[in-house]
């Protein structure tokens, strides 16, 4: 009888621990600081971190940060006139977390309910070829977790393969920074590839709206947004998907 009680207590404890673990979401940010050979600075786009962060922390989720190199990643779109950016940047706990981001080797994928790739042009250079991040993302997705990205963040998804050998994005509706938007910012000849083209090449069913129009796509636990204007709605879509 005592043994049965002990086993029941352990089951309750393990269930509670699992639930607590799954209230965590991993944000991926770039470590890349320059736009090709232009000399212009880049990094992760602040609003693409802050707006989903606000939505998801308000819903009770804990956010962790990882970058290819770990440590303090470069930031772009540094606009503290945006009150959400200001709130995030001045939050001591989270400012410390992002400025001491984990390396991929420090991440335990089983702890996370979702993984989210923030954009910023830097993502185009160092996220696509990072095999450790790809493996983390595949594990989270195959454990029924959510995979999300915004703007140039989907660059981190283009080379991810699942255990069946198929690209994660193949056959799924997907979104990301459009060729037209890249042309408007005059970086089509600077980025290593055009994101819209690569998403299609990998079998994604690409959707888009007009430049700078909010557009979020959801398909089979894959959530993607087109541009910085879509960041908050990506956060809302992650929250909704995790409630299912």
C-alpha cells in the first residue's frame, strides 16, 4: 500500500515537473553583425523579440534565448520610442537573459513547448547552416512542439530535416520576408539568398501579402510571419497553438 502511494506521488510530481518544463519557449537570435560586405550593422531585430516576448510572458511562459555563438548578440532596429521595445530592454531579468544568450550546446530541447526564430538580416548568414539549432528545432517539433519564425527568421528553418529525411517546411504553408520587400530595402544583391525563393525551393507553400502588411501563416504547428509588422501576431499565434 505504501509503495502504491509512493508511485502515485511520484507520478503527480513528474507530471507537474513536465508541465512546468513545457511552459518554456526558446527564442533564437542571430550572432551575425554585418550585412555582407556593405559595412552596415545588423543583428536580431528588437521588435521581433520584444513583441512576441510581451504576448507570451503575459500568458505565463518563460522565455530563454539561444544564439549560434552565445553571449551578447548584436541588435538591430533599436527603437526605444516603441513602448514594447522599451519595456523589454529595461526589464532587468530579460535584458540579462538575452545579453547572456545560451550556446546551442547548452540547450535541452525537451524543456521547451516551442521554439521561435526572430528576424533581422543577420539571420540570413548564420542561422541556415547551424546544425545544432536545426537538431534542437527538429526535436522540439517531433515532440509535438511548435516551431515559429518571423521576417528573416524563417532562414533558420530552410535546412532543417526531420527524422524521416524530409525538410520540416516541405508541403506546409509558410511565410517570410518577401522578394519585393528585399528589393525595397535594396539588399537583394547583399543577402546570401532570397528567402522567398529558398522557402519555395525547400517545398514550402509560400504565402505573402503586400510589403509591410501584417501576415501570419499557421500550418501543422509551423507558424511564420512576413515582416516586423507581423511579430506580435506571431506571438499570439504561438499562444493560441499551445492552447490546443
